[in-house]
C-alpha cells in the first residue's frame, strides 16, 4: 500500500496490508487470551494501560513526527498526542469508579475499531481505551490514508508485557476492515454514512451491535446579546482547527440580523490572521487537506454556493494546489441560503457560511433541518438565555459561549442525534456500558 504525503502530493511511504490468514490467526489468539485479560481485574488492566502510557510518552516525538507527516499540520498534532496521553489517566480513573459500582458487567470478547484519517491517533484510541479497560480484546484498523504512526504504536504495545496478546493495530483498506469486522463481537466505526451502511449490513448478518460516529454539520448560533469578539474568536477557531477536518467543526453559522454585519467583519478579520503551514511545518495554522479525495467535496460545495448566489467575503473560491498539496483558506460566505450544499451536507473544510435570522422559531427550523446532529454552540449574553435555546436544538452536545467543549471536557455524557451516530454514549462515564453486557443473579 502506497501513502500520499498531503503537503507534497508525493507517495513517499509504503506498508504491507495484513493477509486474511493473519487476521484469522490474530482473532483466534485474542479470543483465547481475552478471558484471562478480563479475569485479571480492573486494577490489573489499569496498571497495564499506565505502563502503555509510559511507553507512548517515551516515543512522543516519533509519534508527533509520523502524525505530522501524514496530516501536514503542526500544533494540532502535538495537542492530539497530549490529548491521548492525558485521556489514558482519565479513562483509568473512570474505569476504577465504574467497576466499583457495576459488579456484574461482562465485556464483549473481541471488539473491532475502524478509525478515520482526520485525527488518526486520537480517534483510534477513543474507543480502544475504554474497551480494553472493560476487559475486551481489541483489533484496530486505522485509516490507510494516515498509517505512519502505526509502526510506532506497535513498538509501544510490544514493550508492555502481555498487551500484544489482546491488542493490535492493523492498517489496511476496506477489505482489511471487513475481515476484522467479520471476526468481531462488536464494531466501533467512525466515518462516512456510506461506509457505515456497509458495516451495519455486515454486522446484521452476525447479529452483533455497532457503535457509530458519523457525519456532522454543527451549527454555531450567535444571539444579539452575545459578546461578539468572544463569539467570533471561538467560531473561527472552531471552524478552522485541523483545516476544518473535524467532526466537531462549525459548518453553519446563524447570526441575529441586528449583529450580522458586525460579526461578519470580526470573522473576516480573524480569518485573515491565519496562514498556511510553511514548508518546515514550524509556522502557520492552516494545514493541507489531508485526503485528496476530500478536495472534490469542498470544491463542489463552494461552486454550488456561488452558483446559487453566495458571496465570498474572504478566503478561497476553490482549494489551491501549492507544491503538490491542496489547501483551503479560511473562507467566509454571506448571502447564503439553506438549500445550498454547504448548509446541508458535510463539507469538512474551513468554510464559514453565515445566515442572518430574526425570529427564534425560524432559527430553530433551520438549525434542526439537516440530518446530522452531533454538536452545536450557542453564544448569548447569559447562560440562561443560551440554555433556553440549546434545549430546542437537536444535538448530542451543545457548547455555551465556546467552541467544541465536548472535545476538551469529553467526560460529560452525551449521544449523537439523527444520522450523526448510533449505539449509545461515546463520551462520559457511561461510555463503559457500551462495551459490556449486564449479568444479574436471582436468589
């Protein structure tokens, strides 16, 4: 398998896709070893995860280098690695408390995690860590678009006694994912709806559960009472982090008509401060579009918006090719309407389409129209005003006067709405209940 560097466009890395026989052997070995892993108790599992954390810390600079090469971004990569290391402590603490209160929970023996390319390490670990702590064995298939970190993670797994007996990272195509899913007792998938439907069909033939996090079209809502400086800063940050390639990225902005022009001016000023990441990845905030196939989606959404009357205030009319990589400038659009693709379908780029509203009922109808309902944000003068509006929004988590707080404070219980997901709580202490079945003894 050949891998493309998103900054240069050059296919400069290769890996060997796992054979079907190796997958079958691994699944059998993990199934045999999982019982002992579960019976070892939560205290032992926590100790193993802590040892793994130390191994990951020892390879931190290597991980950052591999991830940065695959994603072409800088500060987000360091934050991603730090987030994973920090989450290991947090999940261990949550696991200890959870199993003090839930004595008779039996884990699904073998779990397959199919993770995407936008945050390669973090999203491969988000389900893996609580699944392992629950007592399951885990097979992870990271995206073939961003696989360079996998060899480093494999080395850390080998450095922890017994961990390789119940955990593996296996990059590969959809064919490898299908093989891993076929051996699983439960499947975790993060990605597109189209791929999710295939996974769901495969799971239905085995009658096993699935846990999905899928598309997003998160709205940011700015009321007339909001602190506009604070709102604009949060919206630009929330729309452009990882060049907009985030499941919690703001992709729709609704602003009260009385403050529309003032907010747009602030968005433009803050967007124009951001620069593309330089050749050495030492300066700049906006990295390349990681997956080249995503460029077509972004360009199609922009072309559709302009054809239907949208006005470009600042940013890109189309993605730009620079030294072989594709980039999209932080882009603000006005004269936007709800029927545009950029307001209805997931764009996954640093695009800020702005719509003015007057009446709250009109606003709620627009906000709740798309099929995706992962997160949202409300900016208002008081928490009470924001919460009153947030209660009417169909979304799993709503940040108040800030961007994507669930990515930072990711231990508050929430669940995806509509087509954004299926299968229970992904964040919060009750996450552990997704990976286990309850047993009760009657007397």
